[in-house]
C-alpha cells in the first residue's frame, strides 16, 4: 500500500487508521492484516474495510497485488 495523505482534512477514524498504518509499516516493513486493523480501531471488519475503501476512492491509498 502507498499512502499519500493530507492529515488535517481527515475525519478522526480515518486519521487513526492512517497513523496506525504508518507506524505499523515503519516498524514492520509491511502493512498490517485486517484483524490487526480492526483490533487497533475497535471496529468491525466491514467498518475497517469501509475506511480503507474511502482512502482508495480518494486516491490516497493504493492496494498492491492481491491485498
């Protein structure tokens, strides 16, 4: 995944997701699995996927490969 975000314009949950993705990637060199995202956000799979989809639709996140 590639992140291109302007943080100040994001709703709170999207900002929380972005911060988690950045920190996780910096620490692990890879993006987290869905279960790690849902645990971090305290959200359902659908809610987490909706946030990811919103980033994709805005052109701010891109999935590579089979993700």
